[in-house]
């Protein structure tokens, strides 16, 4: 089965919260059901589409708007666009949601929630520890803001759930809410 209409699954959360891990786990599950899926990973987009942008608020907003634009193009053409970028500012995420929904594209926001202490423990490069003691400036969630979503469709607590548990919750939501995906996803969670 291939979907006739696309959608955007927008993962947001702090660095190391599991956005890319969940996106990479979700994509093959959807592809197995004949759905067209593309992942727009924040790091890859920065390298290939947003090279030269820094980490000022303006540059971060530009990067996220670019991801949103490409996600809408993919969804308009029947793909499921999965994004995995910190996307720290609620206003820009809401702007992207509004643009997608204005085109009739379903937008599913998934908040990968994780405590700073767990993120610091997971961080093999030690960036969180450096940011916490002031060695790294403008670090999202420490010295630069991260605005959690107010009403995301799904919250996965990646410091309390396994990847499999979070993935099951995401697939359950997609199966229950998105009519066109129901048949294709019916057996994924099982």
C-alpha cells in the first residue's frame, strides 16, 4: 500500500533526547507497510542545506524553516516526512504546523522529553557538562532556551521508556488518528 496523502512527523527535544534514534526506528516500520518515508535529520540538513548558518536565534529559525519547507514538499507529494531537529523555539514550530495544516497536511508533533541529568549522562562528548559549567555558550537547554511544546500530539519520555515503548506509542497514535495510515500500520505495533 502507498499513501495518497503525506504527513509530517515532527520530532522535537533537546540534543541527545532520542529524536534521531526514534526517527530511524520509525522509518523502516512505516516502509515495511509500503509507505514512502523520508527523514530530515537536523545534523544532516545543517550540513547539506543550511551550511554556513550559525546558532543565533535567526540562523536557528532559518534552519528550522528550511526543514519545514522541505517536509511540506515531501508530504505534498505523498511521503511521510519525519523530522528530527531540536527546533528549540515554539513560535517557529507553530508557524511550520500552521503552514502544513493550511495546505491540508497532517502535522504530528512528537516531544522527546528527557531530563538534563540523563542527557548529561548519555553525552559521550561531555558537551552538557561543559555547558553546565559555562565552558560552552549558547547551548540549547542550558544557556540558550528550549521551549517545550504546549500541546504535542505525543510525548515520549526517553529517560523513562525504551525506544521500543516510545515507538509503540507513536505507532499507536498514527494508527488511531490518521485514517489513511490505519490499514497500513495496523500490525506494526504488534
